[in-house]
C-alpha cells in the first residue's frame, strides 16, 4: 500500500431537514431514525493530517489553538480507527480550521469529522469508497456521515453495514438557499448533542416522534425530489419543533440542574415569529433548528433578496448575523 502520509480535505456542515435524534447504539452512533440533509456551501472545515515518526502523541490544533482535552480524546480515538484499518503506528499532526463559529447550532462536528476522515484515511494510504468513508465519519460524529456525499443526503437507520449516507440528489438539483442566522449574545449551550441523543428516550414524546417519522420522511423526500418548497417547508418546521419538544421534555444524565434541554434562546423565538409574520405577508420562507440557538431559513433563490432585506433589520435588533448557503458539495481532497 502506498502511503502519502499527509493529506488535506475540506467538508461542509450539513443541515438536517429530517433530523437524527436518539440512537440505537451509542458506541457506534447508530441512529434511531432515518434522516435527510443538505450540505451548506457557505461554511467549511479544512483539515490537514500528517502522520510522522517525529511525534510520540497526536498534535491537534483547531482554529490556531491547541485542542482541549475532550476534543483531543475524540480526535485521537478517530485517528486510532484509521490507524487500526491501515495498520500504521504513526502519530499525526492535525491542523483544522472552520470558517464559521462553533457552538451556535451549526454542526461543526459534522464537517470536522467528515474532513478528518477523508484526510486521515487518504494520508494513511486507505482507499475507502464513499460508503466506507461515510461509515467511518459516522463513528466520529453521527451526522458527519451526511457531509460525505455531494448535495442532499439520506442516512437510514439499520445495522452497521447499512448505516451510511447516500446521495439523494446532487447540489444542482435545487436552487435552494439556506440562510443561517446566529447571535453574538447567546451563551454556549449547556448540553451537547451527544448528551441530547442519550436523553431523548426519557421524553414521554420520544415514541410518538419516532412513530410519526416514517410518514413525514417519505413526504419530505418526495417534496425534495419534486423541488416543492410549499410542501417540504411546513414538514421541516414541524420536524424541528418535534425534536425540540422531545429535548425540552428529556432529562440528560449528569445535569441535575436542569429539567429539560432548552437549546433555544430568546432570539431563536424572535426569528421563528418573524418568519411566521413574513409568510403571512406572502413570503415563502421556512425555518429549521438544530441543537443550538441558530435558526436556518429555507427559501428559493428568487426570494432571497426579500428575505435578506427583512432579516437584516431584524438581526440588527437581535445582535445577530447570517451567512447564505446553496446545496453544497461533499467532502473532498484539496492540495
Ligand atoms: O451528529 P451529532 O451527534 O452532533 O447530532 C446531530 C443532531 C442534530 O444536528 C440536532 C440533528 C441532525 O440530524 O443533524
């Protein structure tokens, strides 16, 4: 096997339209339900991995700063998976940079583990196909598997052999715009998405959510393939609210101080209310939320200027800002 020993890759975060919330296997990040997502072209992680005999420990730098202990542990565990597959003993220098803020509900772990999986496996000389790469990324962070294929992805539940993301449609399938808002004044979240997944079954509404999902996903998938925003929009909104209803009524382990997980900030609700008003005014724009205070707005390219004009004045009051994405490409190697 030829081993380049170093490689760099980029990946985009992805936004779930139908969300992954809850697991059947926490060790292996196997999801309790199928999910659908779109890659966000407007945000990116770039990661470089260099295996070298000059190191006795992995050396990990994120956004120019040495990684904290928790992150080091997760990244080293992921490099260990690559080392085991490639049978390579060397430690690695990992340098990674996001061009978007972490902890705002923009899934940085997805783009991070997608880019790391591709750069590390390539550097170690592994030639993984798209499904094997997606499965590897999933072990780092569940939703990272959906940042591997280009465009729109579908990640089914099921056994290990099936638990990888497939492309549902390429980026150019739909001229959708995703406007991601975030707020300068919101505090970092108190409960990670990993803790949220594990807490989900403690919600009395979790079973009801899982029972509803197959039908919602089938309808959302058809609407996506038909580029039908008026059908998928309300489904995506109900889906986000369903996840948050479960989160708000679940009890995470190790957090006796809280009686439910509130990822929302006051600004989150202000944007939701504004979107509802804009729709009443005839503007076709819809919202969704992940595990954070950020709100993502979905609209067609033709509606983008109207939404941006309204959003700009709202975000001034909320001390917020935004970036815009189109459906993005999957993880790829770069020079
Ligand atoms: O991959 P994780 O463990 O960060 O979970 C992601 C959870 C959500 O972003 C809330 C939903 C999703 O499907 O991406």
